[in-house]
């Protein structure tokens, strides 16, 4: 029983991480038809931004509000980088999909190489605030608190995104743009502003995932974002490519399957089973769990 | 023909001159000339029907006017401003609105959200991400008015995808009305609409033209629909403008009859 609880909550924590990365990917793909391979780099930037701020930024630190400030800094840097990349590199290649893929793949390699050049390839110990280091007893299982931090953050982000899409003027434009971009343009709306915004939001979530992932794993390394990105892409595909609720459901599914398979079969089987899950879902429901943004 | 000018965007402010001028408009794609040297003027408040056999270039002409196709020659002037190179969204903001041949509403949004989006586009306002949709704001009022105009007042909360085909066409009109265009391009608004709905839709289009003084260009195959609405009929054939005259004179034109030989008018 305790193992089951621990595995479930850890799986959900992993799912939260996947969701934070995949939600941005899914919004970007849904609205702009851009497969953003540089998304993993946003995660790395968020993680290193937070780590750097915790050690160097005045007022920031490794615990309490100082750490919150460090995370805010990391997220802000990730958001800024994402917005700049959209404005300077993606926008000029609007609707040239092959070039966009080349640019984002190139960026993912270049940004990671840059981080490696500055801070080295070795993992760096990531600051973990006191509370996150403790455990909470649930049904006899001692669950590390950082899992709850991940899950709560992801739920807050999910609710915030859904409310944003549902209740704001830009949210309406984004939902309409995901359905039919040409028509939105024909109405006289400049969707490119929404593109930049969506890219920045995606960058912010990925950077937050970087900071939270650092707490979860206890260390950060330059290649972390790229390896997480693969699973995030699988989550986006299973979730139906452009649906936020579908992405959330798919993230939970992938996180749990991966955890349980890793524990009950053998370490590494989890990754394989996720790919199998992708195949099964695509065979049964070719358009994913949810085909529309909701 | 009505010229009752209500509150007007830029495109209606020309005093007396043509609201839309098309001069030598040409579009060639890979050697094939799909719209060939088309020239005509449209007076404010005029209703022009565009007819022609399939593949005559009617929709291509509309795509050139609304900016979805690039012109390879000639100019399009809206209210005295050359818009030949303008983007589709810039043209829409200047008062050139259009519907599409295939029914095009946002199926996943509610009926009201569909129209609201258009109203937002016209009223402008911010792209600030925290700007909320408020039930009583200006865009919402425009949306409510436009829905009432086309007879969909009670359907605001339904998903647009759940509407019947005829109602979707009405919703498209409401979307267009909410952008308050000076010039309206309707691409086969009756396509796929059931016989019972044609009369109602014709009435709505007619009243938009008469009562709000909109300039309308409409591609349509139903001649009976056109004859009651159109001031002039433009006949396209092989990408050229074959004739542009009153409905009576166009239907008796030998060249038009020649072009339509073997096809139902």
C-alpha cells in the first residue's frame, strides 16, 4: 500500500513536470503550427536562471522568499528568451515549417551548448528549500514534499490557462486561432501578437518546470530539458496536439505509466512503455485523447 | 439602392466617388491566368452580383479583393486608398469584410463568442492578456445586436458547430455585420442552404443592404435570388469580366448567353 501511494504521488509529480512543458508546446502548436524543439532549452534556461539567482542575485537565496524570488527570476528569463526567439527568429519564418523546425532544433542545440560553455557539463546541485526536503506521511507512506509542490503548481497553471482561454479577450482570439487562423485574420485581428504572447507563456511554464524539476531531482544539468522534451512531445501527441485538458490527462497517464513500469518491471521499462502507450493511443484514437482545445 | 450612411469606418467617407475601384486586376499562377485584366467601379451602397460558370474566377476575384491571393497586375482601391499590397487583416480593418464559400464559423466556440470575436476586431482595444470578457462591454453589445439582426438572438450560448447549415450561414452574416464593414463580399452565401432557408437568408441579406447602406458584392448561382437584390450583375468567364450591367440587360446579352450555353442561368 505504501509503495502504491508513493508511486502514484511520484508519478503525478512527474506528470506535473510533463504538463508544464507540454502545455506550452501544445498551445504553440495549436495556434501557430510550430513544433518548438527549442522548448526544452527554455526549461534549461529556467533551471539555470533560478540556480544562478539563488547564488548571486541580491535578495534572492536558497530558502524562503529568497528562493521564491530566484524562481521568479528564472521564469522571467525563460519568458523573455521565448518572446525574443518568437519575435526575431520564428516570426520571419511564418508558415515556412521546415525552416522553423531547423531553427528550433538549431536553437535547442545552441542554447544548451551555451549553458554548457558557461557553467560546464557536470550536474550542479540545485538549492532545495527546507520544506521541500521534508516528507509528509500519507496512508503510512513518507512522501517527499517536493512532489506536492510540483502537483499544486501544475494544477494552478492548468486552472489559470483554462480561465485565461475562457474569460479573456485574447483567450478568445487564441481559441479561435487554434481552430482557424485564416478566418481570425480575415476579421482584421493581428494574430501575430497572440503568437508572441503564447510563445512567452509557453516559455514561462517551461522555465517554471525547470526550477521545479531542479528541486525534484536535486541537481541540474544542461541536457535535462532536451530529455524531458521527448516525453513532453509524447504527452502533446497523446493529448490531441492542441488541447490543454487533453494534455493534462495525457501527462497524468504518461507519468503514472512510467513510474509504475519502472518500479514493477525494471528500471528503463518505463520509458519504453510510454512509447508503447503512444502507439496504443494512436492506433485506438488517431486524433489523440481530445482533438480540440478546451 | 439605399445610401443611408450610418456610423462609418474609413471606407465609407468618400463623398460621392466609387467606394471600390478595380483597375486591370490580374492574377496569374504558374502561367495560368485565373483573373484576367478585370476593371470595374462600385458605387457606395451598390449591390453587385457576380455570376459565371464554374472556374470562371469568381472566388479568385474575391480572394484578390480580400488579399488572400496576391495580384500579379492591376490595382484595388478602397475609398481612395490603394490596398493592392495590403494584408487581409489590414483590408478588413479598412472596412472590407467577407464570408467564405465553405461555411466558416468557429465550431468550437459558442455562437455569441463567434460574433464577439468579430466585434472585438472592429472595436480594437488591447491585446493585454489580462483584459477580461465582460458581459456588458461594448463588444458584447455589438454581438447581441448582430445576432438579433440575423434572427439568432436565442442561440447565443449554443456551440456554433451544433447549428444547422442555414443557421451557420446566418451566423457568418452576423460575424460580418459585427465587423461593420463598408464593403461586404459574400461568396455563395446560399451554398448548401436548404430551400426553406433561402428566402429567410435572402431577406436578411437584402435588409442589410437596404437598411444599413452596405455595399455588397455577392457570388451567387441562384438567379431568382439575385434578380430581387442586385443593382448590377457582373458576369465572369475564363477569368475575364464579360459584362457588368443591370440584371435585365445582362440576361439578354448575347455574349452572356453564349458563355452560359448549355448551363443553367
